[in-house]
C-alpha cells in the first residue's frame, strides 16, 4: 500500500525540503542577489565587493534562512560574512519589499562550500594520472558500450 506524503508521518528527516520551501528559498535568493548587486549596503566590509548568493535554505517554520554566499574577486571571506551579519536586519527589510511572507526569516550567512569542492574536483581531473584514465578508458567500459 502506498501512503500519501500528507499522511501525517514525520519522515521529514529523510525527505528533502518541500516544494514551498524550495520556492521561497529561490525567491529569497533572487531578491537578495538583486539587492546585493545594487550595492545598497553601506557596511565598510561590503563596499566594492561582488557577492554571489548561490542558495538560500529556509527552515521549515520559515523563521530563519541560511544564505550561502561566495565573495568574488578574491575578497577575504571573514570580513564579508561579518559585514553581512551586521547588515542582516537591513537586508531583510530591503528583501521584504520584494518578497511577501507572513513571517520574514532571519538571515544567517555562510560560506558556500560547493565552490571549494568544485575546485578540488577540477584539480583532480587535471591530475595527469586521472587524465590518462580519461583518455584511455578500460576495455571493460568499451565492451559495455558496444552492447547498447
């Protein structure tokens, strides 16, 4: 018997975020990116720094949202995160003009680890030993391709 996802079970730990949370997160990400691109914040640590907002993860109750960022152009991450934390209330006010929610989340800023992970993967792919394996696939791989 297949149960509906609305059956009331608390299996949220294994299930991903709901469509509503994903939609709200994307709306917040878009609005935050727009506000940061316009340079409306006057914190000294943020002046002249381009910031990429890669993801916003709202909590299930929408009371807080973790914002994953990456400063571009080699900017030092720590002062940027501190500046964003100081400006979080003002940022929330600016974003709330663009996104209407009953309860507006408190922003928590974190460095996006995916950029570092992508860099590690890229350096691994450039390794001569890995490149050799990619240039000359194993015979087993070729046999499975012929059967398709």
